[in-house]
C-alpha cells in the first residue's frame, strides 16, 4: 500500500493506557482517499500513487477534465503523492482507508503548517529575556539589544530579530499511533501535531 495518509487535524485530548498512564493525544479525521493516478517508472521515471482528498464546491478546468476522463464523480480539494511500499499497486478510482496503511502502535512522522502569529518581537518569537527597566532606557525593555559589532559592518544572516512568526512547514517525528476508529474515521496520535484546527497534515511511516 502507500507510505502515508492525509488527515484533518482535530482537537487534543488525553487518554489512559492499559498500564494506567495518562498520555496526551491529538485526534485527527482520516476520510478515505481516492486513487487518481499511478506513477510508473517507464512513463514518469518513478513509482508513486496519487490520491485526492478533501472537498470543494468548484473545480478548475484542468482538474475537472482530468476527473471526467477518469470517470470519477468527486470534487477534491487537493492531490498528494505517496510512495508505493507494496508490490501490487491499487487501481485508479479505488478508495484507500487508514487501517490499510497504518496500524496501532506504529511510529509515524507528521508534517503540517504551523499556526501563523503575524509579526512578533524577539521575546515572543525566540523567548528572549526582558532588559532591565532601570538605567535610563525604560522604552527598550522588549528590544533585542545589540545586533552586531562594528566589524564586519553588517547584520549577519540568520540573526534572531523581530519578524514573521509561524506559518511554516514543521516536521514532528517519532510519534505513535495510539488508536484507530474506522467507524468514525478517526485516528489518535500521541503528542501534539503542527497546524491549526481543521488543517491538513501528512502522516508518514517513520
């Protein structure tokens, strides 16, 4: 089957393990994925499975023509490719469920876009400490301070300064699949997952 799955992030909660230990988990909605294309080494130069996920009201002309040619009555939001890890590839139009890709207790890596916080200072962005209020600089308490010496006469690239905070692709590794509920299309993953509520995340085998 494929090497990962697409999920919609839900809320965080906590559950108890059979040993009586309480752990934090993230609930994610994992609706079945529809296979839209099989990439082959002879034609495309690599082997992969393209799947469609999500739903939207209107499709652009190229996407609508592609799905009409495949005789698929779906209006997907986006497409995603996964590596084929099995010897046999699924057929175009078939649906892939999460229980055929992931198992309980399996270690996974989750990728998502972190929450955007807009323009932020160095205290919020990097955890800097405040400067002393006394000393005649009461308006520079949350300022970063010195940003470089006279030589080389420029600000070194990568210097921690105020700027756009969040809204970046984040990879969280070594998470564990705690539970899978096929009736509710729900999966529980240990720990926190990047992204805001109802954002799309990619769950890949570690």
